[in-house]
C-alpha cells in the first residue's frame, strides 16, 4: 500500500461553481444490489420495475431463479456477474435468520470486480475506497451486534465463494478480505431511491463520489438515474478534484491528487443506477464539497448518534459545532410542557421531559411502523392525530395528579411531527383511494373520499411550509424543501382536478372553467421564475438571491393559502389549531428567538376563517351548512375553494418548476 493511501480523502471544487449545477457526470456504480424485498418486483441490473413478463437469468441454473431482469440485455450483462461473484451461491444457502442480504451481495459483487492488482489491504483501502474495518471492529465504541454481523456476514460470503469454486462450504477461519469488503460497503454504499423516494437497494461508487465527506450543512446533494440520464446531465463534466485531509507529501501545497493514483477508475459498463452530484450552494475553487450521510431534518443528537454508529466519526461541521444549538436543531427536538393554566413548568416537573420525549417517540414510531407493516391507514391516522393533539399527560409519565395538569406536546416543527405529517399525507390518500375502490357507486362515498384527500393535501402543505420555515435558517435543507413543495403542489392539483367536484357542481352550480382559471392566474402575478432564471443565466446566484426569491415566493403562496386553509383543514382536530401552515408567527417562535424561551402555542379554540373573493365563511359556518344540507352555501364554499386550490397549485407549480428545479435532487 502506498503511504498516501493512509490519508483521509476529500473532494474539492476544481473551479468556482454556482448553485444548482451538476458537478459530476453520471457515475456508474462499482457494485450494486437490490434490497431483498425488491428482488421479485424490480430488475436486478437497472433497478426498474419489472414488466409483466420478466426475463430470468440467461445462464442455465439447476434451481429456481433468484433474480429477475426486465430485458434480455439486462440479463445478459448482469447474470454472469450474479453467478461468478457467488451471489447466486450465497442466496441459495442464505440463512433467513441473518436478515437483509443486500450488503453482503454488494460486497461479493465488489470483490469479484476488483482487479488482482488491488492486492489485499483489509485495514486500509480497496480500489481506493476506505474500508474503515479497523474502526468498525475496534474495541473503542465496541458495538457487539455490528461486529457480529460483520464477522458472520464475512463467513457466509467466504463460504459462498468457496462453493462457487466447487468446494462444499468448508469450515474457514480466514475471511479478512470478505470482512474488509463488507466494511467498505457499510462505509461507502448509498441507498438508491426511485423518483417517488422509495429506497430500492444500495450502490457503491468510485472515488469521485465516495471521497465526498459528510456535513450536516452540506453544499451538494445527489440523485440517481435508473435509466439513461438526459443529454444535459450526460454532458456534465467532473468539476471536483480529490484532496487529502492530512499528510499527503506529494502535492501537499494544493492538497490535490489524481483519482487514478488510488483507484482502478469507474466501471465502464452500463449497468446499475448512476449517480450525479449537484451543488446546492455556491462552492469556491478549492473549497471542500460535502453531502449529507444522514437525515438533515433529524436533530443534532440523533444525527451524531447515527453517524457514530454507522461510520464511527463525530461530526464537527458548522451546524454541529456552534456553541448554542442552532434554531433549527432546537426546534426539531422541542417538546414542551404546557399546563392548561400556565405554560411553565412547576418545580420537579422538568425531570419528566426526557421520559416524555421517549414516550412520544415510541407512540409515534409505533403508529408509523404499524401502518407501514399492516397498511392500517385509519387507525394510524387516529393514533398519530391523537398524539399530536393531546400529547402526554404528566400523570401518564409517572407524575402526581396535579390541579393544573401539564401536558407534554411535540412542537409542530418537531422532527417527529414532521414524520407524522409525512405518514398522514400518505395514510389519508390511501383511505381516500380505498373508499373509492370499495364503494365506487355512491355519491356520499365520493364526497367522503374528497374530504380525506383534502386533509391529505392540507398535511402536505403543512409539511412543505414547515420545512420551508426551517430552510430559511438552514439553506442546505433546500433539497428536502423542494421535494415537499413538489408533493404539496401535486396533492393540491390532484385535489382540485378530482372528478368528485362534478358531484357538487351537478347539485346546482355552474361548472368552473378550469382552463380559464388557469390562464387567468398563471404567471400574471408571479415574476419569480424570470428573476431566478436571469440570475442563474448570469451565473451569479448568491444565497441572498435565493433568500429574496424564497421570501417573495412565500408571500405569494401565503396570500392564497390564507384563503384556502380553512377549507383544507375543515374537520381535522389537529390541523384546526394550525393557524397558518406557512407563516409560523402564530407559534410565538421566530428564528431569532433565544433557544430557551420557545413554547408551542397550540390553541385548541382557534377558529380558522375562510375569506373567499366572494365573501367569507368561518369553518364552523361551513360545517353547519354541511349538516343542515344547505347545499347552496355548501356548494359555493366548495367551488370557491376549488378555484383557490387551482390558483395555489399553479403558483406552487410555477415556483417549483423554475426555482427548485434548479436544485432539486
Ligand atoms: C465515504 S467515505 C468518505 C471519504 C473518506 N474521507 C476517505 O478518505 O475515503 C466515509 C468516511 O469518511 C470519513 N468522514 C466522512 N465525513 C466525515 C466528517 N465530516 N468528519 C470526519 N470523518 C468523516 C469517515 O471515516 C467515514 O467513515
């Protein structure tokens, strides 16, 4: 091993780079594998969903097929690797008790592709990539479960490799190389997601991607291409260069070295998902390029613990090392006791706050897991909304019954609240679609389904507004915000264009002219896109430009949202206390607040008004109308809301297309 391979590697800007630029061409993987649960539904070579009649491996196998391919081309190029890497042998004899096999399979494929000249460097690097084996198996910070998984996994891999060579799985003691490859996969592999954000499998890329370090306030993000990337991406060039963190003697001044010094280069074949890195901030020449290895919407302590258990390092980025918790990190973990009479803690009650956080976390996570595993959408909505609305009583945490019983509630911007909103968006959508499938004939069920879609859209708007609020203090959240706005725009547009509206119209009111409303609204108010396009065109986008455009966008969307929010949240116990899903001053929080004096102010008595262009209704009025079947008012309320929804989704659409598309992952 060359001395320089011991250096910690990083990637830096080769030149000044504006935000929203692809800074690598599409990079093919060195190794990849689908997660076990997708082996029967997706192509093992390109990760696309399988057609009705998938192609099986083109090699004659004596046993049932273990992988499937979408086309003979994918099969021809991938199935020899499946067999020769011993992935086939591993799957055939895999102990089901060992759980997920994708990391072991990716490690086998990696080892097979490794040129003989790479030699054996189990504690250092393989093909230029850090194995981290010494740290992952070290005594300090010893994680018994992880060490056992690495050791047993390596033994299973080694046995499969022996079987491929024709030996009948002999007892082995030496599987150092397999251990190193597995550690390398754990350290360098990234989760590959499809367009809808589903994690399909994992992939390991060469140094130009894998040498990019982590930051909790990164300046780059990445996205995957399962099929061929569009020509604009394919033409992107590599605008980053490697550098060494410590002690590279050669080229020490610039700290820059060549990738080929360390690696055998990127795989040239066309298989597997390709990755493209994009700048989300301006990057100066020579500045380190970083991406996020963990969820940036998790609070600091949680991010630190995830990074330690997976990679064994303590993050010292700007966000983690600031002397006070940043506003975003504070709010993401805020649980406050709120007594019915006073919002301050009585003496002795603060000891329950940790217990409250733990219990709230368990309740919310249990409801989400149950939904994901069993698909029980109705009970999931109830459990999550009950927990968000009522919180936990002091008494439930073991405290004495008090006259003014304090209640521990999650802040509406707590990371668990955001997780709950994400789940509620999906669960309400599923409930609406189930209702339409089961009772396709009746008008009442159609109306009920529209109501469920309405609540789903409200949660997606709240999610986008909440993350946008956080993004104003932490610009690296832009990729998450872009995805949430996109989701909100899509939900609102789907709601506005639902065929169920025709039932309301059928009951007496003239149909609104959708295309007229669209043409009336599009771009007449919103010049944001031209501004942003012009800035990007001149290649001078600064974070202040983004801030200005972002706040103009918020003004524009807030204005319409105020008019339609009452309609969207009607009937939801939790959402009715959210006075505004975009402008959060009603919480009494601001990004300038000192971190200790923030209290959630959920007011259960809040009445949200709906001010349509043609008059105003309170939600209560609308509610009454519905039950009195005063159809005229009911219809007016709905039709006006529909127009506003269309306006809102158009406004979001404009913004998303022209601002966030520039940086969207
Ligand atoms: C995918 S590699 C990144 C490239 C790596 N620095 C190298 O030399 O090959 C991931 C490993 O880099 C190191 N690393 C990444 N980000 C880091 C950070 N912010 N602070 C400290 N170490 C980091 C950790 O050792 C981690 O396991």
